[in-house]
C-alpha cells in the first residue's frame, strides 16, 4: 500500500483540481462571466482564484511528491501529500467563506510542498556524498 500512496494522493490532487475548474465553469454561468474574462463579481473571482492558486501549487507539489517518493520514502511522500491535500481543501473552504481567512490552508499546503522539496534535496545530497 505504501508504494501506491503517492499515486493515490496524485489522483486525489487531480480530482481536487477538476472540481475547482468545474466550480469556475458553474460560477461563470451563475454570475454571467463569459470566457475569456477573469474578473466579475467577487464571488466569481474567489472561485477563480481558488482554481488558479491550486494550479500554481500543483506545479510545485506534484514533482516534489514524486521526487520525495523516489529519494526518501513513498509512505512519507504520501503522508505529506495528504497534509498538502488537507491544506488545499482548508484553503478553498476558507476562501469561499471569507477570503481573508485563506491563510492557514495556504500555509499548510505550502509548508508540505517545501517539506517535500527540501527533504528530496537532502536525500540527493546524501546519496551523492555516499557515492550512490
């Protein structure tokens, strides 16, 4: 199971992103914001920013998840990945409720990504130093 956990987390992250772009599509219809416009009522802009910020975070998170899985541990990559997912969900729910409250969810997911990045960097340096 541990070997599959990063794959499960990847699928969940992708499903979260699918949900975010479907939410933007529904918000476009609800608030009459025709593509390619990215501005409109604040309710639309919040949903749009959730989608864009999730995309921005995915670009950082997914490679870091798989590098950490390969160089450190698939189990720990999956666990940190689940923390990232929880942070993204908290970010999204908080942002919709009150945009000013999105900070904790953002910090949780960003710190999870940094953990994956720096953990991988340390593991690579240790392997190089060991001649592996």
